[in-house]
């Protein structure tokens, strides 16, 4: 069964304290690994797609990387506005049906 | 450019009533998805359409749920009759196609009393 597992469930950091979020997946025929950010009361907002092992993508203080078994979302010198739930997802069976992880709730304290 | 538009944003109704959720996808997107999000189960896909045709409805919980896409710019998700366990946030998303990112609306928060 295709699965996406995120860790940790919650992470609390001080402003400026860098860290990484993990997303491990067991999906056959991976056709993209997606990262989203979700703020309270909002829908998930698309951040990145990674298609092959070794690929990296960056946006402001965020960098996403991909290996054959997992993806990392690195956050460098975070600010309070980076506080959100970060979700990763992979297409089930290589199709369009996305399987989402449970998310990591990130809190950045000023 | 307008994103995915969902209505209503909030719906509170009594058990047994019919509920209709609406979605307008991003213009030009040919895939549309309906999700449900709860604390216990996270984000789950209910059904998706390609070019207005339902492709996979295996996530629809039971026959009380139905979805339609009469044209490329409109879709509905209907629950009849509604039950308290249907309370959740329902999201609609659209994309340009396979392996393309899905873009989400801000959801409908549904409460069934």
C-alpha cells in the first residue's frame, strides 16, 4: 500500500534556528513528490515538486531535496511568518491520486 | 489570476438535510479533485475528474455522497442525507493534468448538527 509518512508531527523553533522536516514514502513508480504549506483556515498552498532523486528546489528560506526513499524540507533562519503546517504528498500508483502525509506543524517563536 | 473558488465557506445544517458544496476550478485546468480533511484522517481524496469525466471515486465514503462536473468551470459535491460524522473541511483542487501540482481552494467548513 502506498504510504507517505512525515516527521516530526510538530516542531517548535526559535527565530533563526534552522532545521529540517522529513517525508518518507513508499510509492511505486514515483511521478513527483509535492510539498505544500497550509495556514489555519486556508487550503494547502503549493510549494515545490520534485521528480527525481538528487533534485533540489529553493524558495526564500525553504529548500526541498529528494532521495529514492524520502524528501527533506530544510528551513534556514526561519521567521515567525514561516509558521504553518507543511504537507508532503505523492501520487498513488503513479497516477493523479495524491496520498498526503499527516503534516508537520511548524511554529517559529520570535 | 483567480484561484480555485469554493462556496459556501461555512455551512451549518441539521442531520438529514441535503448539503451541496460548489467549486470553480482555475480556468484552463482540466483535472478537478474533491478532498476531505479531518484531524483524525488528514487530507483524503474523495473523487477526481479529468475533462469533466469522473475517473476515480473510490474515496467517496458511501452512496450518500455524489459529485458532478457538468462543465469545465463548475463542480458540485452533494451529501444526502447528511450525518454528524460528515463534519469536516472539504477542499476542491484543480490541476493542468497528471504529474502537475494541484492548486487548492480555501475549503468549505461543514458542520452537521
